[in-house]
């Protein structure tokens, strides 16, 4: 969760494709980011985790924390849209259909107290973290490409070997051939 609108800007700028962004709908609130595993999707988020994130944004909204039955919107980070004419902390969406909503009836202190106990305040270098992650991703892609090239070479080699076996070219070499005129004519045939 960003501690202010300027840190929220950095979170928007340096987010990861696996991040899910949460915010109180149509009200000022904290921006909460949930980082999913690479193989997870927005539909895989457990209900308890959704509730925790929604409670956090509600509790950190000046107006929303005083209201009941508020909507919290969430969407993949890749769906966020930031243009130069927007104010600091303001955000839009690329595709409205990728935005999901969850309703928070009221503040649940038990959830907020539990989350407060696990709070870990850091000032991460988001740009460096993103660069490190991007580097890892590039290295993974390079390794995949090298593996594919290696497999292709092996397939070409196997194909060539099979072709040689089918056309008997290894058997039809002149140094392996002999004839009766080479002095190997023996009458032991009969």
C-alpha cells in the first residue's frame, strides 16, 4: 500500500504484470497492490484475501472509512491507464470490462487489527526492483530460446540420421564394395 499519493504514483509506474490494484470506487483512498504468483489470475484470489484488501482501502479512505456499503474496485496493474493530464494519484482504466467490484458493508476491526500486526513499513527502491525483475524475466526468456534452439538442432540431427538410414548412403560407399574382378572370385559358391 502506498503511504501517500506520490508513492502511489511510483507503484503505478513500476508495477508488475502480476499486481492487482485495489481502490475505493469514486472516492479518495489508498492504493493497495496485491502481487500474485506468475501462474495466478485475478479470478484465483481467495475470498479472504479480497476481503483483506478491500478492508484496507476502505480503512485508508478519508470519506470511505465513515461510510457503509462502499464499492471497492480492483483490476490487473496492466489495465491501469495514466496520462500526463491526470493529477497525482489519479488513475484510469484501459478496459472497463477488466475492472471488478466488491462491496464492503462495514469496517471490520478484527481484520484491520490482524493486518496491523503484520504491517511491515519499507521504502523500497521500486525502480531497482522492477529492473531486477525485468532482468530475471529476460534471462528466463533467453534460457527458453536457447533450449528451443538446442531441441531444434537435435531434431535436425535426428532427421538427418534417419534420412541417411533410409537411403543406404552409408552402405553404398566404394571402399566397402568388392567385386569378382578384385580377385575375390572363389569357386566355393557351389
